C-alpha cells in the first residue's frame, strides 16, 4: 500500500459516494469505475490510518495518557501477569521495598499539675485513704494556625536631656533567636516561604493570598525577596555540595523541560567543534550516590541539558578516582563529554516502550513483561536482604542476567524474522533494546550499577510540581534561586533531616557557614551547633 495513492477526499464528494453506494445496494446495481476508484482511495486512507495508529510511536494508548484519559502508571493489573499460576493471589506489596520515613519530630510536652491536691493528702472522696502518684493521663493535641503571625515589639527608650544618649530596653532572647533586631521577617517565616514555594509548589502570589486571609498582608514580590535572602545565606553549602558530589562513584541523571521568560538564545559550541544556537531550557537533576555515605541531589534550570550539567560538576572531580557510573536513559542529551564515564541505561525506559504495545501484541509483550517482572522482583530481593554492591552483583549475574539474555534472544529472533517491520512501534522498541543491550545489562556487570533510573525521576517531581502551578521562571536570577533551594531541600530530605530546622540553622549561623561550609552539610550541621 503506497501513500502515493492517497488523496484528499472532499467531504461532499464522500457523502455523495455513500448515497450512491446505498442506492446500488438497494437496487442491486454496479458502481461506476470512478466511484470504485474513489471508494478504493477511501479504504486505502482508512487502512493507512489504522496502520499508523498501530505502528507509530504515538499509539492510541499514549494519546490517552497525554490527554489524561488513563493513568500514567505502568503497573500491570494482576490478571495481565502470567509469571506463575498463583500470581493473582500474590500480595501486591509482597516485594515492595518499604519507604524510609524521617523520624517524627517529638511533640512539645506541657505538664499540667494539680493545684488543690498533693501527694500524701487525705482523699476528699472517702476521707480514709491518702493520695499517691499515679500514671499521668495524656492528650495529644494538634493545633492549626496561619502561615505567618505578625508581632509588634514595642521597645521602651529613655534619652538623656543633656547628652541626648538613648537607652533601649533589650529584646527577649526568643525574639533575637528568629532574627536580628532590625529584621522584619524572621528566619522561620523565610523558611516557610521557601518550603511552600520550592517543595510544595505554591506560587508566590498564592502564598500572598493565603497570608491575606489570615490578616497578614505580604506581597508576592516581598516573598521572593525573602526567599532570595535564604538562598544567599545557604549558597556556600550549595557550592560545597557540588564540590563533594563530583567525587561520587554513581550518578543518576535526568531532566525535564522548563521556561525562563527572559532567557535569550545563545550560540554555544558542540562537542564536535561546531557552534549551534541553543534555545531549549531544561531543569536537569542528578543524584550523586555514596558521597561519604550520603546522597547529594542537585538541580539546575538553565539553557542546556542534563549531560552538560553533569559535565560542569565532573570538572571538579579528583583525577585519581576511577570513571564514575552514569545511570540515565539513552537520549543524547544525557551524554557526558568532558570526562570518561561508564554509562548504564535505564531498563524502565526500555520496558516502557513494550508496555504501551501490550494490547497490540498481547502474547509477545505479555511474555516480555513477565520476564522483566522477574528481574525487578530479584532486585527487590537484594534490597530486602540489604546486600552489598558485590553481593548484589553476584546475585544479578546468577539470576537476572539469564533473563536478560532470554529477552535478547527473543528480540533478535523477532528482528531477523520476515515479518519484522523496522519502523513500526514494536520494531523501534526491539531495535532500542538490542542497540543498548550492553548498557542495559550494566547492573549485571558493574558493582553498584542500578537496574533503573526511577529514583531520579521521583525527585524530578519536586520541580514538576512547581512547574505545574507556576509555569515558568521570569528571570535567570529567579531560576538560580530555585536551583540552590530545591537542591538543599531535596538533599536534606534524602538525609532524613528536618528541612525546616536545617534552613533556620544555616540562616542563624551565616558567618560560620561562609567560613566553613563543609561543617554545615545536612548530616554534619548538628555537630556544629553543639
């Protein structure tokens, strides 16, 4: 079927043809040659459309996901899996690794004492026994309040009528704990503005409206100014995190589109030496794994891709260290060019291309997804048993590598079969898997390599939340403020530390932070306070 035979069919001509066909059917007549040619064109167009929907990358299933008609989840329903006869009865959380939660902040304890009765007193009720200490009753009360509370401190002053010297009453220590004597917005208020904007995704003007409801008028521009003050205070720690992240043994890398309204296109040099006008703006995220036993999460919204972001970080890497592992998808935008690395590709991306085609090729795709399910179950087993990198590598080599080879043999057999269509959706998925098979199996080759990039995609949701509500950054400076604050919030949260307490501590000790930022990282700052 050649697309050269497809012509645009006028709506009126098509309606007239349908009427003539109905008339021919009714009176048992034959169609004219011209009518049969027009009908053939219509049938050809219909067949081509069906073929496109079935084979192109944009299948109906993907279109429904883009339109929000179906969930974006790629989790299969229990009846879809045929790994074993009892798969339907399995507990869906059986192999799920429980999410680690930060320890809850202990509630404030208030003691209420008896005023009319004391230990050893005669019981007023029976007038016989004596009162003694008994197990106290408890009530956990959770209260609500406005996001900001304004307090006017009236400071008494005396002035000498001779020398005009002024004496001021000192502010209470609790007041100075939240900011110096000339600071209108306390550290706690600034911290709440930062968390609301850069973690929950609440735009500045929404915060302003919420403050108005509680009778505390704060403009959106003022809230940005206060967030910028926090970014200036914590900037030394951000640069220290970048420096330490460069020496990680594993990086998880991904990016998502974004907008900066005032950003102009720039002419930049490509790796091959040519220059190109760059216009695309992305938020790049990376997780540097295992830096002194901790993970560092960094974001960068700018004119450029994730690979360029990591290039800038790796330029600070210790030259004596071995090449790091880079986990990402196979897009060229994730390629690192400045430093030698070992690339690992995400199996979730490879699986996703097949998952969207399950309804078109039910038998083949169901088998492949069952094979991948085995691998993820085995990976979950390594996490449940807290295996070391070497133990995990040996386990995957024994159990997961044979499964990956079975998928490879299946894909290779499909590729060389006469019915293989290279540019169909299934053909592209198979070619992707075969082309990148070596890097997709790195978790069976290199100790510490991961199966997928899901952790980084999860962290990108912090940025996506803000993008959904705010849509863009107005200036490059606004994007830089976001880079610093989102990075610190994500890293602190990953370290199981209280973000609110940490950002307050950095603001209160700005001079010490500037002098020695390494002592004020999320996992070291408590020692500095003590």
